[in-house]
C-alpha cells in the first residue's frame, strides 16, 4: 500500500492571482555549473576565440528564435529577446569578459560569471524593484553563453504533460511555450514579482508563485500540488480537505473574475454620468499586451529608465526613437504619456555617477536631466520625432519649481531648432506635463498650472516627501499614510489649481489602482487614473457604482478629520453602507 505523503506548505511571491490544482511536472534542467581553471599564457588567444564562437552562437540562437515565433508569441517575448540581444551586442560588457580572460588568465566560463557578479552588485544598489530585477535578463544571457561554451543543448521545456510545472528558473520564452502546451500553473524557485518572466506570466494570466526556495528538494514528479497565486502559497501533497477548500476558493475567484471581465467593454462612467479615464502604468514594452487586453484608455505613465540602465553609455537617439515609435504605434490612437528619465537617487548609471550624502534629496529627475543636457536633449529629440506616430504627451519627473519647467521649455526650443537643422521630421506641438510628487510643486500648483498642459500626481513620492517617511524603512513604515490629512489637503489643492487653469490632472501613483482610494480621488475631482493593467477592471467596477456628487460630499467630511485613522474610519463607514462589494475586490 502506497504511503500517504505529508502535506507541505511553501511561501513565495504570487505573480498572477489565480488558483491551480493538479499533478506536478518537474523540469529536469539543472543549474548551469561553472568550471573554473587557470589557463597558460600561450592559450589565451585560443580561449578568446572560444568565447567569440560562443558569443556568435548565442546571437544566432536568439535571431533564430525571433525569426520563427508567431505574432501571438512575438508580442509577449519579442522585446525581451531584443533586450537579451542588446546585452550580447554590448561591446563594453563583452570586453569586460575578455579582459578577465586576458588579465587573470582564466577560462571564459569563469570570466562570464565574474562579470555577472560585478553587475549584480550594481543592480542590488537600486531600490526600484522594476529596475533591480532586470538582472534576470543578464542571467539568461550568461547561461546561454556558458552553455554554448560547454557545447550543451538547451532543454525543450515546452511539453510538460502535467497540469503544473515546477522549475528552478524559467525564461519568458519558456513560459509562453508552456502556456501554449496547456500548463495550468507554474512554480519557480527563483525570481521576483517584476522580473520579465513574471511580467510574461501576468500577461498570459497563468496562476503562478515564484521565489519558492527549496521546493524542488521536496517535490517529485506526479505529486499533487496547489498553486495559490493570490496569496503566494504552494501546497505540496495537499490533504483531501485542503483540495476541497481550494477548489471552492477557485470557483469563487473565477466567479468574481468573470464578473469583472463583464466590465471590459463598458464605459468607465459614474452613476451620474461623470467620465473617468482609466489608463495603464508601463515599465517595459512587453507589458503593452496586458494594457491592450484590459482595454486601458491609454498609457498614463511609461517609464523610460530601463533604456538607460545596464549600460556604460546612454542610449543613442535612434535607439530611443524606435522604441517610442513602436509604443505609440501599438497604442494608437490612444494617448501615451512618456516620462523622461527619472535617474538619480538609487538609479545611478556609469554615465551619471556622482557621490551624494543624501541621494533621495539630491540630483535626480528633471534636475539631473538639466545637468546632463546632451543626454536629455537626445531623449527629447527621439520623443518629438516619435510623436508623429501617435498621440504622445511628454512628462517631466520631480519638478519642484516653475524655473525648472521654464528651463525645460527653453531646451525644447533648442531641440526643435537642431532637428530642423538636421533635416529630421518631428511633431512640434506635443503637450507637456509636470509630475507633482514633491510638496513644493503641490503648494505652487496654481503657478505650475500656467506653465504646462497637464499634471500627473505621483502619490508614492508625494506621501514619502510630505511625511518624511521612507516606506522601505521598517522602523517608520507605519507612518506611511496615504490618507494623512496633509496628503488629502495637497491632493485637493493640486486638483483645484488644475481646474482653475483649465488643464488636465491625473493620478499615476499606487493610490490610482486601489479601489478604496478610488472613492477619495473621484471625490477630490480627479478624472484620470493610471494604474497597473490588472487593477483597471476593479477600479472600473467601483467607478460605475459611484455617484460623483456623493463622493464630493464624502471628501468634504474627510478633509475635516485631523488624523489618518479618523479619515479611514469615515471612509470605511461610507464603503460599508454604499459599496459593500469592495471587500471582495481586495
């Protein structure tokens, strides 16, 4: 008689909220082992040629994959493979590997590992999770190089034969193959919520948990398993009771999901007819399919930092132009707000390197852009050229005063003049906006509103700088209160200033995608909200159940409260009476 295995629970990071129950397949692919040995001086030339052959083979493999993926796959993985190709074509990066081979007389595999570890240190200094997890692309490139150096073939992971697949790591392309093969859920030992693999998983809407360390040490082929992507839990060898419990949870979740999907083609309008624009925040090009599938009304924040990191030199104008053009063409005729680079603070690059005692209050955002004028001008040139291919709006981050906006406008005139002299076609009339995320900008919003065409409020930084609270600091994170009376007053002041000057005003911080906060934002008069794509349907449901007059009356009560706790109590009391379904959207 077969002995019943013990139920084990593992915690990880839920990537896409869904539940999968079934039998397990395990990827037999092992971690890439790195041989390490010294080489004699006469053989350095041979080792360099060996590396060059592996580099060429790696480039050919990616080109071959790009040439044979069908259009459905292309939209999810094309840009990811392009980024990996960019790493392989980075002459500086490849030179570093060769320098290790020559100077330390070591084999090529070891040299690749050394450069990866050097780059890891660079990534780990970056607080922004989206940028930090770009190191995943470097890992996949390094693995490809090492396998080609060792003459190893890649495992075809596309056929699992089971409901759920577990692996130590997965590339975005492998995720797409598994989805096409009918896999219902994924478990990955490494990775974070914002890695390219996780982004692809979310795009394909596969229940998955990543960062499940040590799972493969306990799992066997054919084991029964539950993947809870909602709470980031994996249950190996679940009891019958646990399977029944999760089957009921899955049914309830899928019922709610079907209900939300019923909102996909209906307009985002309140009960009393107020139109609310729901847009998407985008960090990388590969997220655009999710933007389109969730019927976002445009992109309210397209971050451009990914173009500037992971390299020794700033991206050339033409490279940027092609990317911006591609985004605008994919989204046309919908509007796209592209934010100029917000480097500085934790996002340092080799070409904007400087020491600061307090980088969070140092040279970052638009002030850094104005310091590095030529890099900034190249980005502006690319943006104005791309503007001919869609509805572009350009936004500047970390604006703290009117003088910065005026300097930017003067620089834009320079850019137009240079583009004309270079004979390049461009759109001269592009709306420009200021990101309001520091208290000084909020306080003089009436003055700034006369200088720009729109505002977009970054609530994350506005809360941080107003309350002097770093929410990543465990000692003070309890003080990070978006419902603090000071924050509500600033948000109210910004909206009123925009209305008086007749310019558009929106929110692109985390608050925009919080269904509870939606009530507050609409009451404050914000009619444009930009969020991650998967929050759009939840927020749309709230919008359609709201009366904007009632929301305004509620906000007037909230503005009278003197603590965040009192604000929260009044808000939750209103929700319990008027919007009880909100508890199911959490």
